[in-house]
C-alpha cells in the first residue's frame, strides 16, 4: 500500500485490522523506528513494535532470535514506513515469517530511499509482480492543509504555493537570500516567533531540517547556534565536536543493539554525572532511559537541527526547513518532498526561491545498483 500524505493509508490499515481481527486473524504491527512504531500504535489503537524488537535482536550473538528456526506467531504482519527498510532487514523479516502468513507493506514510495543498501519498496512496486494499491486521492479533510497540498504539488513537479491560500495557515515561505539571513531568521522563528504565535515548545515540538551538514546553514552550525539560544546553561561535557548539556535534544547516529537504540532515535538528556575517569549521560528516549559513557557518547549528536535524511520515519508538530541554493548538490525533488511531509501541523521554509525551484525540477536520484526488481521479474517466469 503506497501513497502520499492525506490519501488514507492509516485509515486503510485501521479498517483492515478491524475486519480481520473479527475473523480471528492474529495480526502484529511494526515499523523501522521507535517513533514510527509509537505513531502507528496511536493511530490504530493497537500495540506496535520496532522491527528489531519484533524479531528479538540478540546483541550478544549479533543476530535475531526470531528466524526460520523460531518463527513469529502470527497470521499477518503489517510494516509501516516501509520505504525506510533496507534489503538486509527485510531479508530477516522474511526469514521469520511462517509460510501461511500474509505480509502488508505500507509506505510512501516517493520519499527518500532507506539509509542502508537497496531500494526495496521501489523495486518491488517497479517489478509489477507484487500486488500494489496506490492511493492517489487527497481526501477533503486533508485538502484543508497546505502542507499536504504542497507536498503533492512538489511530488508532481509543481512549485508549492508560497503564500497562504483560502485561510490555510500551516505552510509559510520566508524569503531570505543570504545564508547569514537564513541563520538569523531560523533562530528567531524557532525561539520566539513560532512559540509565540502557535504555542509550540521550541525544543520538543519544533524540528529544524537542512539538506547538508556543512556550511553556515548546515546541520552542525545550526545545532551550535540553537543550543546556545535554547539551552544556554554552562554545565556540560565536551565530546569531539559536540558539547552536551542537561536538557539537550539529541539523536542516536547508529544502531546500538546492546543499548536498544537505533539510528535516528531522538531523545533529551535527563542527567549528566562526571567522575574522575568516566562520565554517565542519561538520555530519555520516548520514556525509556538509556545510559551512555565515554566509550559510546560519540554515537550521539545534537538534534535541534538534523538532516532531511535523518528525519525519515519521524513526524514533528512543526518543521522549519533551512534551504539555500548553495545546497545545490542535495537539492532534489524527493528530498524537498520528504522534508515537507515531516511537518504535521506547521511547515516553514526559510530560504531563497531559487533553491525551491532547483529542488522541484531536479528528479535525478543517486543511482542504487540493486537487482531485486529484475530478480522478481525473472522469478515470475519460472
């Protein structure tokens, strides 16, 4: 099941679950990230797990305990945000499924592909051999949102509406030409303008996105400025290029199976304890406390701002996108589309029009050398 925002993917999942549960079908739900799993659970009113938790990853053995020798006990598995799933993880999912089980994959094929290898969702749909439902109609309630309207315009290669229309007040373009102006405007909007007008918390509710890490309006510099603005306390600990302080918004940069945190997970630093030879930093991830020391602290980065790629699978109440034409290497249609669809109630683009036009008109994707599409076609001939 694929489709853009507002086309009814979540509603369809919920109805499928309600119908099949009445028939006694055992259904399990999962998603690639903790945040996506939590959102899926809230949307369906059912329990949802991360894929790693569903497959019972064993950090001491560095493998999944659920496999072909110990199958999952279910009749149907539904995986949401499937565009984020790479070929290796999907292989492990398939190994753990009983032969009688049905598998429903739900995702937006037009978003950025997975961080890991493969282009699984696109390849499966492109093979023409997997039953696919593509949802294209934007429902009336969703049409009231300029975020959703503009996401679909970008996806079709059209410039988004850059001024409020018909009373829709959830999408704004703030024109700024220089990187210096963009930086100062982002800081102003995150710290005061958006919280004052819409009531969003500047740390928990607002997420700044940028296409690149380097540069004046890259993720690294934005994080340093936003930390100084939003969390100015002096008590912190320096590690590599980061300084971590109590209350900081942080992100896990790679999968750590021993700690049970995964690439892209976001949290807040809840305590810092410094000893003579070591340090203990506790991070609250979605209500779960995870403890870091000097050996693994470099797996964290500040997350007041993050790259569009790292934001995949997450939704935020408000998103501020820093966009300048000097990001031209990364300005692509699927990147802008992914960035816009991260915002749930408010999206603000701060930058120049040239950058938006460059992104909308650039449909070239970084080529991925995969063979899944062809192998599915070849398999169908046997």
